[in-house]
C-alpha cells in the first residue's frame, strides 16, 4: 500500500486564493520586461525587408507545391475511382 503524504505545517505555501493585484509584483514585472527589451538586438531596415521577402517567397513556394501535389492526387484519384 502507498503511504499518504501529509502536508508539513512548517512549510509556508503561497496563498493561491489571493486574487488581488499586488502593485509591487506588477511594477517588478514591468521593470524586468523593460530590461529584457533593452537586450534585444533589433534588425536593420534592410535585414527586415530581405528576411520578410525570403519568408513570403518560401510560403508562396510551399503553398504552390502543396496545391500542385493536391491537384495531382485529385487527378489520380479520379482516374482510379
């Protein structure tokens, strides 16, 4: 038989039922978010344009390939059935 684990009253657990907003927690979150955003290396305009064009091109090529394969299988299914 498995032993039942009894909660240790010496350990303090955070109050999970406390739904009130804590301004210190919110302020700390905003400050940490600002610090992390300062570490971000933003792309130049040229990088943004070239990488966006590459993504758009790849999405177009994959969509076209999927469409052609779909039409091929549809044509094959009509011939078989």
